[in-house]
């Protein structure tokens, strides 16, 4: 079963195209280093819930769009190896992402798969 890194973040709508460019580069880098899949999604049907919701989770503002993404790997050990390579990849040498979205509101984590149909 694949190991999954999941991400949830808010991107200002004005920066969406810049974010998509960054995501394309990130996907290329992760895949070159061995990730199985790399997926980025923009929110389409995510109402602002009264208690919990995707927009609430990242404190999305009216002028922001929620991004949901994930990367899959063969295993957690393989994920750790790949991420170590990604973090020193020269294509990520700049901190441009800091100008595109607020990383403090990004939620991320690793998950062990238990069911794939």
C-alpha cells in the first residue's frame, strides 16, 4: 500500500497562476526523485462549514482558494529518502513560495494507506 503525504493550504486567487507554476515544478522534482504520483487540486465544492470545513481549517479568506494535494510513495522510508533529496534540489533554492501563499496556514502530514479499491 502506498504511503501518502497530504497537504491543505489557502492561496490568494491573485497568485493562483504563480502557484500552479510552482506546483508543476514541484511535481516534476518529486517525480524525478521517485514519487509515485503527485496531485494538486483547487477547491470546487467546499462550503464554509459552521464548525469544521476545508476553508476553516486553513483560515481561508474571501480572496483565497483552497488547495488540496497529495504525493504518494512506495513506503514511508522511501518518502523520507525522496524528501531528503527534494529539500536539497537546487530548483528549490529560492523561497518564492513565501510570496505566493502563507505557509503558516498550511496543513500537512504523512499517512499510511490501509485501503485502495
